[in-house]
């Protein structure tokens, strides 16, 4: 396996883990919070909400304008 | 209400298609992205309470009765993502051997439909963030300061 393939495999594993957590949030909501709950928790936290908005703005600027 | 939602989605799709047709590092890209940035800032200032407090302090029972830490798996995923991004960014080698989030995003940007879809998802995330932090929702969670509630 080349270095490039290995790198992409790790990224794919992280992506698969995200999908698995999303699914778990539906079947075992007591163990894993739904993504919208995570956003809600951050958006109502005194410090988290500032970081959340800054991360959102940075993400958009970095992806589309840069 | 339904007509408003349809209009909102249609507007978002149209705007995303327009924004996806721009090229990064150009004025149109800056303007179309900047408008969303400004709209987000205005929405947050208009709809969010000025101050909040931690949910655990005021609604501890509802938070702790659920399970140990339902947010921990997501924190772990986030940390894994950051660690792998930093490793790829800092390690010696070509970007194709060590792809970062940005280099993969560049590949997505080369496809117009994919870029439009990612822009639409970004808009939807912004809407979700504004809604979840709004005064009414914070009031229901008990995280809003009493003076503002």
C-alpha cells in the first residue's frame, strides 16, 4: 500500500466513523448525541458559541473565497 | 410556513449555484462568500441572547440523567480529525502523499455540482447554528441569563 493510499484510507476511516456516530445517534440516543444536539450545545455555551461561529465563518471563507 | 421553507430552500440552492460558479481568490467569490459571512454575523447578533450560561448549572438533571457523556464520541472524532490533519500538514512529503482537508476540498472545488452542494450544506449549517443558539431555544434549555429571558 502506498503512502498516498494509506493517507486516504485513514481519512475514509474518519469519515466512516462520522457516519457510524450519526447512525448511533438514532439507534442509541442515550449514548451518542445527535449532531444537531452537539451544535445546539455548542451554540448555547458561553464560549463554545463564539468558537462555533468563528469556525463556521473560517470554514466558508477558506473553502470558497480564500 | 411551508411556502416560506420552500422559498428559503430555493433561494439557498440558487445562491449556492451562483457561488459555486465563482473562482477562489477573485472578487465575485469574495463578495458572494462575504455576503453570507455578513448575514451570519447579523443573524447571530439579532437572534442570539447577549449572554448565556452553561446548561449543567441550571438544568443539570436533564443533562446528566441521560447517560455518562453523549458528546464524548463526537469530541473524540473531532480530535482524531485535527490530529490527522496536523500530521499530514506538518510531515515531509508531497501533498498527494499526505492530503489535508484543504487539498481534498480543492479537488471537490473542481466539480461544479459538488462545490454547489458543499456551499448549500455550509448555508444549511449556518441556519442550524443560528436556530440552535436563538433566544427562544436557549430559553427552553435554561441557558439564557435571567435578565434576558
